C-alpha cells in the first residue's frame, strides 16, 4: 500500500468525493491548492464557470484597448471567500508581478497588468480569472480529507485549464482510475 504525505498539499488538487457536500459550491468541485501550511490553506475552485456575466461588467473603467481581452475572459467562482476580489491562476511561464507558491507548478496574479499582457500576446499560455477563493483554518483541510470529503491528486495543467468545465471533476477521478459509480452514496452497516 502506498502511503501519501499530506504534510504539504500546495500544488495538489482536491477532488470532492462523490455524494458529499451536495447543495453547495463544493459539490463535485475540483480545487487547486495554492497554499497549505501550519497557518491554514488556500485554494481555488477551477471548474465553476460563471456563464452569463461578461468580464467587462467587472472592469467598468478599463482601458478601451483591453476590450478584446475582456470579451474573451471567462469568469470562474474560485470559492465563497472574498468573492468581490479577482485573481488570475495561470501557468508559470508568466513571471511579471506573480506569486509562485513553493511546491506549486502554477502561479497567481492579482495585478491588472496581466490583462494588458494577455491582450498583447505576452501573457501566460494558460490562465483563468477567479472571483473569490477557498480557505481552511489550521488542521481543517486535513480533517476534511480524513473524513473522506476530498480525494488528493497531483495537479494536471491540461485538466485545470481544459475547456470542458462540466467534465473536469469526473476527468480528475478518471485520472486516478476511479469513476463516481465506484463510490456508495451511504455507509453500510453490517
């Protein structure tokens, strides 16, 4: 049996266990963890696209030159915390004013300049704009994993930035050789 190390989950993904957290944003969610430490954890849900809200609605006073970048920018719900704040999660090929967490293969930017670079073709190869984030108090994520709310997996950039948001959760399970039918909706007692 392979023993996993859960002491640092930065750069990993959390896959919501089937049949858990039904009725809230975490049901069938896929979260990229950007920080996990003794002070708690932070991550972004990467499969909750906001369908009918154009990005230029959020950037009312933007530079008119950014109209193309904004019209192509999709908005995601990154989590229920600080939903009025936007952040880019992107590939680490873009280095300008970014946070590259130790252990993470992806970077985070909250700088408006990234939009200008995307428009100019000098931005990151892969990116998503997220409103809000997820956060856990110290020990809370570990407790949720211990209670089987989350399945921990290696991050897959192609999956995270892939176009089919409705399929990311089941694709993440499939990458582990699992299917939602492998899980029981209730605990059996003998």
